[in-house]
C-alpha cells in the first residue's frame, strides 16, 4: 500500500515492520500514485505536473525506495497553454508498458514505460469531436479528462471520460472511436464492471449511471439505469465510485460523497450498498481516496472484495467486507495519534516487564478485539530483530485523555487509553443521546474512525505527565490547574476521589483571577475500569494551566507549578507541604489568565521597543565574525580559560527586566537526594526554576517508610539562586560525585542501578534558555558554564540528560547533555565539563510545533511531530537506532536501478553542462548494456541456442559478441573524445 503526502513524501507499507519512504526533491503534494504490478515500481504525479518513477532497490540485503526517472509533459507551442497540459488523471496499463495521461485541455498523451518516453500518438479533442453527433457538440468543448480506464478484457481499448459527460471507448491500435456514450451530467469518475460488458459513471448531481457496452450500438444516448441514492433534493457530487462483483450476492457499490446539500452537506461520507444492505460511513475528516482489496486474477469471474481501505485527511480506516455488518479492522500501524489534539508527551525507556504486562492487560479489556491477524496488507518481510527493551510513549490530549503507545519498534502501536474527564462534571456525555435518537435516520449513518478534533471542554487538556515505572504511579496535570495522582490497578474499582485545594497566591492582595474557572469534580463515588485509577485530585488556585510537574514515588511526593507559583504535596497523607508564589509584584498579566490580555498590551509593546533599542546599542560593539561555525569554535576555545565574562565572539546576553510579563511561570521542577545544608549530610531536596531565572532549592524532611503515617513531610528553603540575566530556567538536574545523573526512585533500592557517589561533592546543572551552568553543592559556586548564545538569536527549547553506549563495547557508556534550540539544531555536550561534542541540524526552524513537541529519550533518541498525525523519530546514538529493516523481493524487466548505481565517478560533480550530463548518461547506458549482455551470453560461450531480444529478430551468440566489440569501440572513442576537448559529439548506436 502506498500513501502520498502533501509534503512530497511517498510511504510504502506492507506487513507490520515493512515500510519505506521516498522524498521528492521538491516539496509538492503527491496527487496520484500507481504501482507497476509485480515490478516493485511506483509512479507518482505531483501538483507541479511532474511525473516520477520509483523503484524498490536492494542495498545490504534491505529494501529502499529510490527515484530513477522523472518527466514533465511539454505543451504544444502556440496551441496548448501550460494549463492545458496540466495532468488531471493517469492510467497505467496492466501490461505496465504504457502510461496514458489525461489533461486539463482534454488531450490524452502516452508515455512508454519504464523509460517515461513521450510517444508520438497523442489524442486530442478535435479527433474525438469528429465522431460526436452535431446536436451534442453545441459549440462547447468536452472539458478536461476526468477518468481513464482500461477495458478489463481487451487491453487495446480504454474508456475516456470528459468533464462535460461524454464517455468514449477508444481503440489504441486502430485509433478510432469504438463506442460513444452521450452523458449530459458533469462527470466525476468511471469504473468498469469486471466482465467489460458495462461500466458505471458517477456525477456532480450526486448520482451514478450504469451503461451497457454494445458492439451493435456505437452511439448510446441513455444509460441502463440512473440513481441518485440520497435524492430527490440537490446532492453533492459523487467523487469516486467502485463497482465490485461478488459470487454470493448482488454487486457491491462503494462511493464517496453524494450527501444531500441542505441537510448533510458538511458530512464526510462513504457509502456501501449491496442488495438491501446500506451503510453510510460517517467520518470526521475528508475522504481523500479509497480502494478495495479484491481478486485480480483474470481467470476468476468475480471480484469478491475482502477489505475496503479508506485514506482520510486525518487517519486511515480499513473495513472488513467479508464479515457481517462490515466492521472496522484495527491497523497495526498508522494509528491516528492525534484523535484528539496532542498537547504534551512523555517517553519511558526500558519499561519493566511487570508494568508492561499490566498496561497491555488494561488495554485489552478496553478493546478485546484488537488483533491484527486479519490485516489485509501483508507484503514484504520484516527483518528487524525483536527490540531488546520495551519503550512507552505517553501522549496527553486536549480532551483529557492520556494514550499509551508501544514505541519499541518503527511504528507506534496503541496499548491503552486513560481518560480523566469522568472525574469532572462536564458536557462530555451528550454523545449517547445523539446516537440513540438517530438509530432510524436516513441516510443510515455509522460513525467510523476515532479522529475527533473538537474538545467538549478545553480545560480538560493534559499539559504535563510524570510517571514512576517501578511503582505504577502516574501524575497528569491539566489546563485548569488540576493535578491528578493515579495508581495502576488490575481490578475494577468504585470509589470517591479525595480533592485538595492548594492556593498558590496565599491570599495575596491586589490580584483577581479573570481566566477560566476550575473544573468541578464529581461529588459521589465514580466507577473506574482496570488500569490507572485516580486517588487524589489537587486543585491549584487560581486554576491556571500547570506548567511543570514531577513525582517521587519513594517519598510519596509530587511537585507542581503554574504561572503563579509552585506547590509540594504529600499524596500518602493527602496534605499540602508547601505553596509558594513566584510572581513579581508588578506581574499583573498572570492574574488575568489567557482571556484578558488587553491591559498589558501597551506595556508589552513598550518593553519590546526597549529591548530592540538595547540590542541595537549592544550590536554596535560586536566584533565582526564571518561565519557561525567560526563563532562557535572560537567561543568554545575561549570558554575553557574562564578569563572573560563575555568573549569577543559571543553575543552579549540581554538582561531581562524583573517585571517582564509572566516572570512567575514555573518552568521546571526536580527532586534529588543531595547535599544542600552542608557537605556531610545529604537528604531529600526539591528544586524549582522560573521564567525570570530564579531557582529555589528546598531541603525536605521526609520520614521513613514506617513512619509515613505518623510524621508529615516538611520543607525548608535552603538556597535561592538568581541567574544574572534572568533567562528562563529550562531544566535542573543534580549530578553525583562522579558527574553522573542521580538514579530514579526505587532503582537503587531494587538493585536496578548503581548507588550514586555520595563521597565526592555533588553539583547542580542549571540550563537556561541562553546558557548552561554547573554549580558545586552545597556551596552553590559556579564551576563551569557554556553560553549557547554564541549563535545569533539562539534559544534553548528542550534539554535532557541521555546515556550513550559505545558501539564497540556495551560496558562503556557516557552521559551527555542533549539540547534542542529554537533554530531546530541539536547540540550534545559532555557532562559535567560541558564540552561540545556534536551538532546536528534536525528540525526546520520554521517548524515551531515540531520544536515545541520534541521529546528526548534516555538512550539518545527523540521524537517530534512532523504533522499533527505523525512523529518523526531520530537518533543521536550510533548504537541505539530504531529504523525499518525490511525486504520486498521483486523480479522486474528493464532494471533501471542498475543504471543509477553504475555511473562513473564524475557523475557526482556539482555543476555540469548539458553536454557533460548527456555524456555521463550515454556512458552509463553503454556500461549497462555491456554488463547485461555479458552476463547473459558470455557466461555460456559454448551455447549454440538462438537468443530472441524483444522484436529485433533472432541473434546468434557470435552476433552478440560482435555487437559487444562494437560497444567496446564506441566506449573507447567516447572516452577519447571527452578526454580531448571535454565536449562529446553525438554517438549513434544502431
């Protein structure tokens, strides 16, 4: 199965794990694609009117997709404009030797395959009009070619459908009109009935017609039958129709569109009709294309379709056509990630088997029929070994759900869905009444697919996720200040949820919240299915969106932050430990919420102008540097010496005003067992970083496990750090005496990780938007730093600590700081020395949503959204790479991929004249001819058998040997010519 995208990608999918991607050089939408049956080749048409031929090629025992040819249809000088030669439809003949192109101007052109050579037998409208009756002409053109269909029994005949409604059966050999069908309604599509005795046309009025093909009646005025399924009122066009014959029952008719304009003009529908069975599949996004998987054996009498594959704008849906009721088949890949808009994500590496099994079990109870045995697309062979460890990707959504995905392989597979909406009083349950009321409605709609772009209440949106993979504890935080603690349970439960309110403003005077209200929780007990079940709801006040959250399951603590401050909560005792306001007294915007920002507009503009003025002044003092790479090299060389606050090559960091709007936003939180009070006693600590460059470190008094119920947790402010330039703090991490990140909760107590070094002095790594700094603990004195703002305009967006294992030895690994900037670059630094290691261009700097959605893994990989429905996975590690390893075996004539790999070295030059390019192409063709003939003939010189080559007649082995000598001479002459003057003359090989 092949899918073309708007961005110019072709994606081929077979059995699970079999996938290949080809990218066109230009970013242009793929409008049509056709397989060359059995050859492992595919043709693509782009909206820039170029046609491209791709091949599945084998490299290192793996299959890849490679482009081998391209073609652009030229116009006839003085006759056709470029618009007239715009290709509207392509027909690939089943013999795979001819491609017919229908155009906007009504012409049909023919290309020879696989060379994409334009043949001199184009068919234009004036030739067709000679056979059309005078009364039908009416002085009008026939319009663009809307459909081309090859006769299923006679490959020399093709059906040509014009926009105006005329359908012509054309004989390719004798170049004459066999039949005319004088349709009067605007044509949308055509499809043959398998026997070739009739065909079906669909039209813009919402109807379809059945026409009989008769040799006795060359000009047909009226169809056998004409139906408007959803009439009699005006209907939308039937864009595409399929007619499939079945052995057991009446033919199966499938078409998209045709809905009544007034009532259901906004619905995206596909109808399935068979006898009295009638279903209107109602999708939530536009139908792009669809096809059936059916019997293509010419000897068989019936199509007998087994499955319907529908490509929608936002998802892929497969319908089983053999089971009663035509149910949906779950797809093993291409699951719609964004069934509701993705608002955040979280990755878990090396998931323990116990957690994995429990999540799988909970998911199976939600969808008991989630098996992929009936998946009809099964081509190719997956060569990838089973993943060594299990990985989970958690996505938070706008509708309050968290979805768990298996991220161990190349495609994300849905495992389990957690919904948080059921603990609140919302309007989410109104869908039930709608479905009950519409049981007997016409058309017989059936909701299909799970893409739902509309959230019943945007306050439900998940903003942050934190999980402990060893204890099965999960924290999700939302848009209305809700922080929910959940515990994984294998049994169904019915209980009330404890609700605690934490006031982050601490009754601060002079501020009023003008944003959205909190979500009201349900008062009684709620029934929860097996899986993650909520136990505590912490409501932040004011109910601003949660901007940071973290969990320490061993200490039974969660920390959360909003745009107003941060809080610490003991979920075991159900009691708040700490609430701190981080707002500057002048920061009024945070009080107003997202709905009222008018008052601060003048202030924001004023501050923006001041900042521009400052940057202009400081810009005059900058040294002139000629390239960004030089800047980075010189900056890093100067960095090791620590002799100057600002090196000449680095961009001066602009100080930010203390009263900048939203300075109180809490950007990051972390727990750590480290030295904060003195250098001899370590203990639990909590760290918080804000938008204004402030870092708060609290020493925590956490009782032992036995005394948890008796004693309460206490927090005492230990340190407060203010970064000089007030850049937002993106990340905080504590490093042990060896410079390694501290292990996760339970890892040491369960012997899953080495105990941290508590002998040497610890340090804290603080990453702001503009630089990284390492401070020693407990003194908090600066140890090392790196200013990333040596890049002009660069800002740190995402930061993570990853572990990179050596390719040669699994025993050796290093920790590194991985950083993504607003320019889409990824930098890797050693820890704790902060020496730059490598730098990659990863995401386009214009792709703001891609940068914002990026999440790093602990093994040096990452995910980011390349569209609302697709994550791109990348790896910074040479050892840990997740990529498709598959093979599709094909045997094809005229192997074009050999030509692309046998070009001489000079073919890789950057710029060539037309003559040089032609020379390279000619030499490659000579080489290819010689090698092909050598392998087939010279390997068996004693053979006396005759060889038939296409239609050129019979050749003996001696004839071929003589021909090869001629080719050798031609090659030598060719090289002599090119070596002498570099401009080859024409070479003619007869």
